[in-house]
């Protein structure tokens, strides 16, 4: 895996390639701190009003102070997703925060499973307007979460309301 700077505004882009054949990309992760994310241009004035209406809750979501995984993509023929997460984890360690966050569509089981394997927990659910029927999950990996081996059995978690809105 190597680091590729896409442009100065997206400094932490890691690409997964075969060292014997650099022509095929097997995966990619883009991660940045919330501070770096705050320096990105605001594109919302250029979005169609309908897009803003539907995706507004996602676009205006208040992110935790963390290393934000903006994009993770992985070729289905390889099983190296955990290696891609390592790049974001290394950045979180360098930032001395240890917190990471990402959004994941609730219907993308592989992505959700991979994030959970890496210690992420669903901390919020964003319901978007029609025609988008599937919720968008907000996941975080925080040192206080990973320190608890059985978080799903704690009173803190068991007292949470059903974030998916499903009975």
C-alpha cells in the first residue's frame, strides 16, 4: 500500500495495489481530520435544491472531533480492507486523538461488517427524505468504546433508543 496525495486539500489518500503490478488498484481510503475537513470548500451553494432537501441532514451533520473516513473502496476480489483501515488508524494515532468516524449506508453489509470488525460502533442514524429509503449510519471508533469488551451489554448501550426506527 502506498500514500498518494490527490491534491493538497486531500492529503491522506492511501491506495492498495499489487507490488508486482501497479496498474490495478484494489482499494482506496481517504481520511482526514475534522480540522482538515473544515478547510474544504463549501460546495452546497452549487447543489440542486432537491439534493439539498434530500441529503441536507447528512451534509449538515455535526461530526465528532476525529479522523473522518471520507471514502473507503475495496475490490471484491481481495480481502485487504483491514489494511486500509490501518492507514486511518495511524493518522488518528499521529493526531493523538484516537477517534475515527465514518458514514455507512445501512444496506451495505460488507462495509458495515468491516467497520465493526475494526471496532467501530453505530452511534447515530440519519433518515433522509424520499426517495432515499435506507438510513445512513454514523459510526465512531473511540478509545472508550474499544476499552469495553462487551459494550453491547452495558447499560449505556442497552438504554439507547432504536436508531434505525425499526420495531
